[in-house]
C-alpha cells in the first residue's frame, strides 16, 4: 500500500488572464503557503531562456526545490503548497516543449513514489469572450504586458488550444462568481480526492482577511497543529530567491510565460 503523502503541491495552470494570481492571493489569505511566479530563478547564460536546455534545467530545478521543501516537513506533520504554474508550462512556452512532457510526467511519478509528495494540476478555465475581456481590462491597468503579446487575440487562442487539449488532473471554471467561491470549489475537489489536503484543511485557522471576500470566516491557515510557526517561517524562507549571491539572474519560463515560443535561438 502506498504511504500517505506528507506534502501536497497544487499547481494552478491556465491562460494568461485566467485568474491564477488572484486565486493564489485568495489561497494565501486562507493560510496556504504559495509558490508564486518567483518560485524559481535561473542564472543568465548565452542560451535563450526558452531554449530546450534552459527549460529542462528550470524544470529539474523546480523539482529539486520541491524535494527540499519535502525534506523540511517533520515526521508526523503535513504541508500543502499552492503553486502558480507547474513545470508543464514549459511544454507550451518552449520551442521544443513537446519533448519535455513525458520527462516531466516521469519526474512527477518518481517524486510522488519515493518522496511522498503528491502533485495536482488544476486547469483554471475561463469562457473565451470573458477571458478576452479580462485580458483587455488588465492591459489598461498594466500596459507593460503589451510586450508579452497579451494584446494579440491569436496568442490567446493558441494558448487556449494548448490548455484545452492537455491532460490536467482537474479543471475548474472561473466565471463571474467571486474568487473566494472559485477557490472554495478547488478546495472542495481536493478535499474529496486527497486525505492529506483534507487533514491540513481541517486543522487550519485564519491568517489574514481575504482580498476577494467580505468575510474571512472561511479563511484558513496552516499555522496550527499541522505545522509550527517556526516551520512555517522556514518554509517561506526556502522559497525566497537568493538575491544576495551577486550572480546575474534571468527568469526562465516563468518570466516569459506569456511570450510565444521562439523557433530559433
């Protein structure tokens, strides 16, 4: 019988503008630890960050960091992280990303089988016209996103084609309902599917008021008997970038996550 996982990583995936960041903020307000788009940084080399080699390096580093987080979970304790994107983003945004999918799936299986880490990929799906309206509205507030080609409808369509045709663990609709409601739906699906997530959910308490809800009655925090405050501090410390090394840094797929893949580098 497979041992119960001690660490659950829930990776939110979806097209730019689908609401991943807002959902991460909601989960953070509920008390869950977040692996945001700054989770992994890569040194700057001569190769383009979307080259197959650099993306492969980023994917391996992503798993390495998760393994380090798993090692910090003390015996008898359990932990949940919500991640903004997963290594599967590299499949879309790297020019030869299709070569990475079977490798990533096998890496996930190894980590799940031998490190007691369970991964769940959640596709955040938004109806096309609603998604386009949200993208345009965000561009008015953040015009710098023009350089990421977010103003091009064809790029949105290409990205949606990938996400709709990919094999995700679960898909959740992000429609006109509140962010808190959508996060609640994701949480419910995970609780029904995973005992570790359910246990962490049950022993949580409020950390902060949700930015997307008028009430924090459902806001939860893992700062309880599931893990100590000291452990929580170390967990957050682990996912911070090391910006003091002085080495030039360039983000890999995470920083270029809305840029169409290049055919040549």
